[in-house]
C-alpha cells in the first residue's frame, strides 16, 4: 500500500513518457492524471474553504434573507451553463481527438469557431441582463419579505448574469486545457483566482461594500485569471491560437455534432442540481432553504474529493479510445467505481453522526442547522452523486451522450414538475425525496445499464 502511494506521488514529478507503446501511453496518462489530481486537491480545498469561510463572514454581514438570495441566485445561474449550446464539451471532444492523433493543424480552426460562437452568446446574455431582467418579477421565483430586498434581488440577478456571460470565454479556455490533459496549469489558475476572490470579500466587508460588489468580485476574479492564462497559452502555443480567418460552418457543425447531444444531458444535470433549490425556495422562501444550502455546501467537500480523481479520467478515456487502449479504459473505470463508493459510504456515516454539530459550529446560527431528515436526504444525494460522477466521466469520455441526452433531461424535468405540483402537501423534506427518487436514483440506474452494455462492446 505504501509503495503504491509512493509510486503515484513519483508520477507527479517524472517527465513526459513515450507515447508509441500502450505501456508508455498508460504511464503518460497516469502522470497527467496524478499531476491534475494533486493540483486539483489544492484547488478544490481552497475553493471549499473559501466557501466555508464566506459563510461566517457574510451571513452576519448581510443577514439571513440577503445571504439566502445570494446563495439561491448563485445556484440558479448554474442552470444557464447550457447557454453555450454544448460548445465547450464539443470542442473538448474534438481537441482530444487532435491530441491523440498529434494533429496540430486543426486546433486553431476549432478554437476560432468556438470563440466566434461564444462571443455572440456573450452579447445575447448581456442584453438580456441589462434590458429584460428589470422587467421580470423575480419574487415569483424567490420569495422575499424584508424591505428593500426586492430591489437588491433584481440588481444581484443582473450582476450575476453579466459575470456569467463574460465568463463564457473562460469556460472555453478551461475546456482547451482539459482536452490536452493539462489540468496542472488550469488548477494553478483556479487557485490564484479563488485566493484573490476570497481576499476581495475580506476587503469589501471591511470597507462595508454592497452585496452586488462582493458577488461580482467573488465570482468574476477567477474568470479573469483563467482568461489571462488562456491568453498566455495562445501566446506560447501558436498552434492552439484561434485563427479567426478560418471560421467556417463545417467546423461549427463538427463541434456541435457532439455538443448538441451533450447539451440535453448538460441541461438535465443543471436542472437536477438547481431544481430542488428552485422549487423549495419558491414554495418555502429564501430563509427556509438556508439549512439545505449549507448542508449541500458542506457535503460538496465529498464531491470535491471524488472529483479530484474522477475528473481527469474524462479526457483520458477519450484519448485512450482513439488510440485503441481498451484494456486501460476498463481497468481504470472499475477502479474509479470502487474508489468513489468507498469515499461516499465513509462520508455518509461521518456526516450522519457529526453533520449537525459541524454545521452548528460553522454557521453559528440555529436557523441554519438541518434536521436529521434533511441531513439524511442530502447524504443520500451525496452517495448517488459519487457513482454518477464515475459513470458520467466514463460515458462522456467515450462520446456516449445520446442516452444521457434522453433520460438525463426527461427525468429532471419530471422531478421538477412533480415538485412544483405536489410539494405543498408533502412538506420540505419529502419534496426533496421526490427529487431524489425520480431525478437521481432512476438516472443512476439507467447510466449503470448503459455503461454495462458499453463495457461488453469494448
């Protein structure tokens, strides 16, 4: 066991491996996965600690309702990740094939086509935020009761949407790093951006700045750092630099052929992650969802740990498929399932015993502590999510989006529909269980079946 750990640590520091033989390619993947995972540990720890630190810092500063509005809007905005039309995933898939084939002619054209489309989306979302959001009655989505909260709700929605829009190019840059399995560089950028964002909150609270200013700086700083990192990447690797003179419809279709299929699954995932929050906050108010939000944020530590090992497998699976390294794919996938479930089950037991105490100390507010029923439901979501991540990395890496595009979208929509229409008689916790049974459990069973059939083909 000790020698195995030492071997994986050594992988972080070794040089690039020979890509001619299957053994050499396996070592190179292991090296890149090890580097990405090691740097991701630091990045995710800082990200989670940043989220944990902001709670006791901003909850007393803003009060429960404004804090709830901020958290709810931040969660809702994730559902807009589909606005890139699957462009990021399609580009990643195409660039992964270029990497596996040592193709240095196509990437600049692919990147130019992707950025051309994404800039149009930035303009559309910006216009929506500036001109249409003020016309919407957002209190139908998030119930507020304190004086002045309605105005802040609208202004904050505009702010977060604008930050999200201008962050879309940064999302494309991240996909480029991921496609070439250069997670080390990407994670360094994320670490720097998050630290600067966290520092900005301390400064803003000290200077007594508004919620709008704090939200903009906290969300926007990491995106700015990633964008600067992308500019440096294009400067040093000219074959990745977008050649906007080569934008053409055939390249766009090539990217979107995978992206559009991934879009449905992407929308479904966003709905499933934000749907419960959307329904629960609209039915029970911003204050009522604070225990749920904080519990989910605490349990995100587990998802962070699992994603550190699972995340780098997505592009590695895709590259291995193109090169024909099927045995590596199978053995790695089985290992990922075992690791994910082991971590999830241990975490489940820990948080069921100590979760309420941890949240009580962390939030220092009795209103924020969840009941045992809510805590148990959130822990079940965590366990299911552990395997969902492993299956998703496997299916996505092999470009298997069709099944996820169907059940991955329909099940979350059905869960939201049932939650909206039947939550009044069920209560808070039972409404959450409705989402779990329809949207989470059924989806993971279908993903398992699809993965089993794919493994038999490999």
